[in-house]
C-alpha cells in the first residue's frame, strides 16, 4: 500500500532516508525534510471534511508526520484566533491587518505546536526520553508535553533567560539545566547529549518532525481567511525555523489545491541586538554568528541560527523583507498592541508589529496590502521586561472621597497635558 509519508528527503541531493532520528543528510549535510505523497493526501483531506474536526492543530493530521494516531501527545495545541485589528488599521492607515494570536496556546507560545508534534513522533518511534535546547518557550512547551506523555525530560537553557520561563518549565518536574553561556552554548551541549544518550531532543535530532508542527499556524491562518491568502505574513525569527515552516505550509496548501495562488510575501524580523539572518540577507554576505547577543528580546537571542540560510532563501524567493527593529521599537510595539487591540505579547511576539511599522515607513508594504502578524508569545513570558514599561499604579484609600480626589487630579493633569 502506498504511504502518505515517503520518508526524510535531503532537499540538496535528493537522497531519501527512513523515518528515524536523522536530522541531516549523511552525504551533504543538508537539513532533512519530510517528503509527502500529495496525491494520496488529496484523497484523504478536503475542506468539507475539515469542517467536522475539532479546531486544534491536529485537524491537519494528513499534513503532519505522525502515522499512528494513538501516539499523539496533545494539550489541545493550536486552534488560536485570527483577529482583525481595526484600531491598528486606522492608526497605521492600513487596509487589512490581522493578528494570529498564538499567545493563548496551552503554554502561552506557538512552540506548543512543534513540541506536540515532536514528542508525538518520539512516542511513535519508541524514544521515551526527550528534551530540547531553548531560549525559554520551547523549554516550557517541551516540559508540559513530556509531563503529559510521562517521559523523562532534559532541557538546556542559557542561565540568563527570564525567570518566568524557568519557573514555567521547572514546575513540570523536568531536569532543567542552566548552561553558563549563550543559547548557542546550551544548544551545543544538547547536540552532544543527543549523540551520547540517544535522547530525542526536539530542536536537534527530532528537528525534521518537530518543525512540521509549526506549519499549522499557517494552515489555520489560511482557513480562517476562507482559504484566501493574505499579501504579507510577518514572522519573528530566532533560528528561522518558524518562517521556513510557514513557507512549507503554504506550498503544501497550494499542492493539494486548498489555495489558488501562492504569492504571499514572507518577511522575517530579528531584534537589532541579535540579527545574523537579517544582516546576512540585507548585505548579501554569509551569516556571521553573533557571539554575544544583546537584546531584551531574549526568545530571539540565537546567535548561530540553524535554519538561517533556508530562511533567507524563503524571504528572497517570496519577495519578502528582513527587518531588525531596535529594542525600543519592540517595546513600543508591545504597548501599541496592548493599548489598541487588547493583546499582551512578549517582545518576540510584538516584533512583527515593530517590523510592519518600519516596512510601511520604507514603502516596502503599501497601505492597500493585507498583512498577517504572527504574535507568537505571551507578555507573561517576559514579565520582568514588561513591568519596566508601565508607571507605578496609584494607591488610594477605599473611599469615594479619595476616588473623587484622584479622578479630579487625573482630569486636571490630562487638561494640563493637552
Ligand atoms: C515567542 C517566539 N517567537 C518566535 C520564535 C522564533 O522561532 P524560530 O527559532 O523557529 O525562528 C521563538 C523562538 O524561540 C519564540 O520563542
Ligand atoms: Zn544530501
């Protein structure tokens, strides 16, 4: 019987490998990708069939690399809203703007999507010890899904990540190991550990399967737009994996005939204090790893991005842009998104809005284009950083008198400021 999943393919030299924990081609070091048989998939999935399935990421099972459905480990990941942002449209003078609000995933970031797929694949392959190297969000997602699976779990993080992310990870009873150094040092240790202990480390030896999970953010977005594709998608980049997954998702949808044209411009954003992909794309040079990232956008502080060249190819081939907003542009975007649309994002989640403002100013996005921002992480993830953005709250006695005094004072201040 023909199978929906053919194997792991090297996009560089075309060799096909069986489904195991092999992240790169043994011949040419190319990053392996899942090869699907789209003719078989077309027979199994239809827009009509989708209507009867629960709204979480597993509704797109035919385009995900899991064959034994009993092995799925899910916290009901994905199924997040796509929100029309009328207030920001007015403010920015833009025709059509949406936020894909992935801040409300089970562990409050989009990483639940790939973590759920990665751990499910480990379960299917019989690998029962899992983990990852992470800037914090994948750590929390991996820990939560490992807890659900009942798997021992080892997580490597740079010791200086936000305390909220460490707490959110450790509470699941996993082994969280703070590495003295950057994310790249933690990742390097993870690569060695995967080799020696044969653990399934999601972003390392489980990478070809794990990155497939992030495709569902784009599947959902297109379905929520009634299978009309937007003109632009703007995406935060750390390793660049999410951006590449979105691109593969759009190709999948095009190949099975769910979207009619695939001419969406895919743009990527990194903070200016750690922007190796953006710098390389815009100066047409090699990717030079950043040894000491310097940004409050800690989720994106990846100096040596594993999917960097692939991300540049995607941005170039879709006519997108690469932008590196400053930390202050990013914190302004956190405030703007919260004040105008009621969405509370961490710096990595707000960076697409900072990038959009830059792209409108530079004329790279014109006001009659439609735009989707992937808002990928919740403000609670970076509580310490965001706390610095608000002023102290007033404290008053619990009396109407005190309230009257306070409001009068406020009106007086507002009047004076005008
Ligand atoms: C909230 C958030 N958004 C975006 C990204 C970027 O993901 P990638 O490393 O796949 O580029 C990360 C990475 O950790 C993240 O935590
Ligand atoms: Zn190869």
